[in-house]
């Protein structure tokens, strides 16, 4: 299967997923000087109910917290989207060292990690159906920047001991993902795709301008997770990011001046 190694990584994904070379692939390099302020863009409204968090999972590609999405308890509205999108999961991408790891970059700057909060459009019956529609998904991206220890992140990291290996998960209740959001929700937005196979071109990307902090020790905790399964040769989970893809004429809009 696909992964992030030289043998099965981003440069090889096009062999099984030809959309890898499609017109609206993600991530991209965001060049602030080339974005257009759009006064019609609304503020993001993120309403998350902590009681909808279910479990934390190592899926062999990332660490993911999954939410109950059978009701409108945790939603995204406003921003560049119309209608209501439900939170399905959030996960991260990170590097082997603090000088890389994010998927989106800003004028070429790579951050050590990037958080993705994944939502699906409730005009469709499920995440799976929405994922195949051009307006099916909305992912909020938040950069992590090296700085002070982040206590909200620490709650998540403290659960990692139980999910070191691929395909392991533990319950993870009452977690409020809004504690991971930056204070300011100014954002850039553009039409893109999933950044992992199947690379479906169904994502309205909403990338926050402001980052949240992560300490070097906390980054080390992410890198202690494994791509490998129990009983396999241990392979540290790191550099699980796709590099920026061609813009192909797309416009990136800014919600701020
Ligand atoms: N990285 S991302 O574009 O935010 C994103 C969001 C939602 C789903 C995905 N990718 C997938 O679900 N891929 C299917 C298998 C991955 C884990 O087993 C990527
Ligand atoms: Zn992601």
C-alpha cells in the first residue's frame, strides 16, 4: 500500500491514483503576495461538542481522533462554504526534524507540523459520499510552530503510549478540538484535494494564517509513533507529509487584509 517511503511515497502515488496529477491537488505553497482579499468571505464558525470525540487511532499514516458524526453536534459553518459541514476527524502531518513537516507552506516556509480538521457537507448522506463530490469536504488546516509547550496538545500526546503501532486505537472521550485552534481565525482558502490517496478533489481548504505552538519535546512525542505494526521492524512515523503541488491557475483568497 501507499506510504511515505521512497518506494511507496508521494512521487509514486500517481501510479495507482492518476488524479495525483489532476487540476486541483493539495497541498500548495501559499504566497501571501499573490492571494486576493475577498470581502465576501465570512468568518469561520466552528462549533464543537467535546462529547462527540470517540477514539484516538494510529492508522499507519497519521494519528487521528475520530468523532461521532451522526448528528450536527460538531460543525463548521460560515467561512467560504455554504451549508453545514460535520466534523469527522482530525489528524496531523509532521517531519523528522523541526525544519519540515507541514503540507501547506507559506512563501516556501515549512512548519514542523500541520493539523487537519476534516468536515463533510451534510447535503450528502455520509463522509464517504461527500468525499467524491467537488463540494463534499472542508478541511481546516492549522500550522504548528516551535515555541512553548502546548498543554492542550499534551492531552493528546499523553494518549500516544497506547497507540504506538499501526492499527491500534484507544478510547478518547471528552476532547474539545477547539482548544487546538489559534486565537485569530483569519484564513486563506482554495479548492483542492485530499493530500493522501485516494487524493479526491473534493476539499475546500481553509488554512489559518495564525499558528499554534508546539515544543521540541512535544514534536519528539509525535515522532515516537510508528508507521509499522506490532511484530514488524519498528519504523518511526515522521515525514508523513505530501509536498506542495502545482497551483494550475487556481486563485487563493484571503479572509483578511
Ligand atoms: N490529509 S487530508 O487531506 O486532510 C485527508 C482528509 C480526509 C481523509 C484523507 N485520506 C484518507 O482518508 N485516505 C484513506 C485512508 C487513510 C487512512 O487509512 C486525507
Ligand atoms: Zn491531512
